[in-house]
C-alpha cells in the first residue's frame, strides 16, 4: 500500500536487523548518505539489446519457493478429515470432518461452531536456510466455509518453532473476517502480519525446514467445503544491502495491461484502509487480473456505489482487506484474491534482479513489485513512500522500467517510465535511509505473480526460471 514516509509494518519488520547491522551498513553507504537520506545509485546499465532477456550470471539462489499443487502432493501429507481431489486442477477438500470447534471472531465478537478437517504437509527442507518465510495459498471458500494456514519450522540448531498462524482466510466476509494474527513469537522468531521472521538474523540462526498445516472449516451439517488448489511458501535469506549491482538490459517489450488509479478512489469506503489513497495493492492486483481476462460480475459489484468509477477496484480492496492489519496490503491475501478468479494462480515470491522480470515479461507475465523510497530516489514519481506496490508491464529500448503506478491522479496517467538503476535499487535493497536519516528496511525483491492455472510451455519455462512451479 502507499503510505507516507514515517512508518509501515515493513519498516517494523526490519527494525531489529537494522539495529544489529547499522554500523557496518552505515560504513557501506557512507556518512553523506546517512546525513542526507540519499542512497548510492547502482552503476549505469550497459546499452540494451532487444529480443530475449540476457542470461543472468551464475549466482547462488537466495530464495526457495515450494508449493503443493498435484494430486500426488495432496496425498503425500497427513490427512485428518480431509481428502485429495483429482482432476484438471487437483486440490484438497473436506471428507468426514475430524471434529467441531468454536471460533470467536475477534473483529465481530461473535462465536460460532464449525466442523473442521486438517492436512499437514511433509517437512520441506529449505535449499536456502531462511531468515524470512511467507506462505501463499489458492482456494475456493463457498459461503459457510473458511480456512486457516499455519507454519511450523525447524531452526538451524535443531529446535522447533511453535505452530504459527499465517492467516485465517475466506474469499468473502460474511462468515468470518479474514485476518492475520498479531502477537505470535517464541523469543527467537515472530510473525509480522504475513511474514515469519527470525528476530536476530545477525545471530546466524536460520529456519532450515518447515511444514504447513491447513485447517478447513464449514458450518455443521453443511455439504459445502473449501477446496484448496495450491499451498506453499517462499523462504529467503537476502543479505543486508543498500544497493545492488546493475543488471544489463536484455528486453524491449511492453504488455497491454489495464490502467487503474487508486487516487480517484480517495475517501471511498474508508472502512477499508481509509479509502483509495491506500489501495495500491488491490489496485495493482485488479490490473493484472483483468490483463488475464478475468473480472468481477455485475452481481459481484452490486454493492458498490454506482457513482464510483472503476468499481472493481473498490471490490478488490474489500476482498483483500485484512481486519487485523487494517489494510489491503497483506501480500498473501492479495495473491489468494487473484486466485478466486477462474483458473488463475497467485504466488508471493522474491526475485533477484530486473533480468528475472525481463524473463517473465518476455513470456507475457506482468508482475507486482513492492518497494519503498524517498521522493528524490525515484525520478518522476513525485512522492515518497514507506511501502508501495506497482505493476511492471515492460521495458523500454533503453532498459528502463515501464510500470503501471496506481499512485497517479487518473487512469490515463498510470503508465510511467522509471530509470532502471533507480528502480532496481529501491526494489531489491533490504536497507535504506528514511527522511530522518534512520536505517529502515526494504522489501528485498518481493513481488506477486498471477498466472494461469495451466500455463503455456513458454510461461512455465519462465516461471521455473525464476523459481516458481
């Protein structure tokens, strides 16, 4: 979401690590940067080529993205009251529920009884021992149903984490309020809204494996059931960095993606994160959903004031809203929202460079990237933010980034061109100086990818090249 500079949960997420490494990092960035808030820019990119993206130099992967999606996957876990479903898009659903439980919704105060079944994944050893893990899921939750996603991991010293709740989610909002869960920690790791994080990365402690647990709920006696098609997580260990080496441009192509401004919704539906001025994430999500030819029906939009333009953006804000975080910027909730549309998948991951984005654009796959920056760090933006989502739709002949930036005054003004080196830095860095000169966190290459349930061979190769299967 777009927020003014002082504070965001992403800033809070990196606070402990920033304080642990601030002396070394300040030396790297230089005293002038600390004094002025300016971050050293990456080197100027080499002259571009047109056609296919350049091959990335061999480098260790910093990200492990794993998912359970196949019938064999769903049969590999431990089931209690659930069963695997075969077909063109295999999944997990309720069988004979394991039991009943009461759930008091903290956001409505109402207590209801639910039948439930569980599925626990096999342990997944992380190829990248991780400081952070973010789960993603794709599911259908008919009225009267919802799901809970949990994570338990093993530390590098052999100890286990608790079972952490990564989300309580439903596509609608009539049964429960979809929510993250605050206050989860064992003194070594914590959950920050949607992100598992090692509390002191400088200690060397890492997460070396994890299991995910799904609990599927439905109203007692109902025949309805959730159906989960995809469950996975992205583990990463991104080094502390204020800047990154410049990548070499390798592609000139622009995808035709709808343009929507969040700012034309300013003041609308303030119950969802104070209105459209904070809706960068759902606005970006809606652009890519419609790029793939999906959109909400007239009936879906019947609740929106007919005087409002682009009612589908209001719809996206409502159905990505996290009632605990009190915002629409929960990363997995956005990916799950995209996957409620027919035959779409949504994944949260991290990428390593603009070369990765070029690989996706070459295959026709746009991406939503998360970044934070001071006004002077991104030429032409005209604002600064502690957290903002944009949609990358292509690259110019000079290798600069073509983005649909929802923080624009109108829909036609959404298309922007941003300097390659500036963009790469503000997106991929993990540390930056805010307006007061304080070291705060960056997102380290986070992005959302939405793509068909059955990608073309070219799309599949591109996704695999960036670590998504």
